[in-house]
């Protein structure tokens, strides 16, 4: 049984690599040229910021999950964050929530509690992105209003939609 799981994982990753290769087959040269022009320091800073993000997300997950399983550790939260990122990448964003619920379920957090927990975390993530983008839009008002004035209605609608979805998730 263990060998079957291992082979399934290897085949799954191989299929993902093939999908990525097929999707970007005409862009590899451009991607590699841009990466070659990018400073190694910038690449390290991006990788470092990604790790820091996952450490914070792990802390949030741990803080919420401890309510349902007091033995849930910070390390489990960080593992959950990276696990979800893998599924976010491999499913183009659609499998992250399911992956979180499955992971938390395996760590003895009930599936209904895990669903609610991750829904709150998802909502907080979306609200923080909206808030941060709004602040940066205001800080850069002159440039943003000059270049993106025609999109103001869509931006406002996006903020309203974010608020409505967040309220709906909290009520759910």
C-alpha cells in the first residue's frame, strides 16, 4: 500500500510538471531571460518574504486550531501553510481550502471546525489584501488616479464585494 501511495505522488508531481511545461512552453526563453536579469539579492528577498509569510500563516493557523486541538503545534501550522501553498499552486488556487481541511482533519481538528477555521483565515487574508491595496492606492493617489481612473468603479465594486463576502462568511 505504501509503494502505491509513493507512486501516486510521483505520478501526480510528474503530471503537474507536464502541465506547467505545456502551459508555459512558448514562454520559457522569456522567463529565463527575466530571471537572469533579476538580481540574486531580489530573488533571495522574494524567497525570504515567502518563508516569512508562511511562518505568520502557520502562527495564525496554530492559534485558531488550538481551540479545537490543544496539542496542535506551531510546527503543524507552518506545515499546513506550506501544504496549502502546494495545493494552491498545483490547482491554480482552487484546492487550497480543501487541502487545509484535509490537513487539519488529520491533525485531529474536526472537519466542520477545520472548514470554519479556514474560512475565517481565508476571509482575514482577503480583507487584509483589500485593506493593504486600498492604503497603497491612497498613498500613491497621484500616479494611480492618473493611470487607472477609468477603473475606479471596478475597484470600488471589488471592495464592496470583498466586504459582502466577508460578512457572508462570518455569518455562515
